[in-house]
C-alpha cells in the first residue's frame, strides 16, 4: 500500500483540504459497486454534497452509519444541485472517497 497527500479539488478554497490517499502497491480494480472499499472500516462516515463548482451544499453534511452510506449518497446524488458527494472520516474530517452517479 502507498500513501500520498491529495487535494480532491481543482482550486484552493477554505474547504479544499489536503488529506491522505491510500493506493494499492500493485494494480487493483476501482470499486464500481455501492460497497465501500475494504480499507474503510469505521462504523460511520461524514457525507457532504458538493455543487459542480466544488462548493459545499450546506445542509447535506451528515454523519451516517456505514450501512446507510449508499442510500444517503444516492439520495444526495438525485438532487439537481449535487454534483458529487465526499465521504470523510466522521472523527477527523479526513477525505476518504468521492462518490458520483452515472447521470
């Protein structure tokens, strides 16, 4: 496993934090299901919806039990103003993954 620093935003802004990203040491296929990657083992996560210009959509942030992550992310992604959902640590706010839809 490799660890790098990553800022998942194209421009600097107050909420464009840099955080760790864990990469497979050898090739591994991306996750394409609603299952979270095995490395994510917390009982809950912070989900936040963002607009297409990478701004937080206030009111979307919620600490979500792991078994509800997929359904809450799906609900956010059906909103017209939500372009993507970031999954973050519920304890430290560290960025973990970006969730998108195939609309």
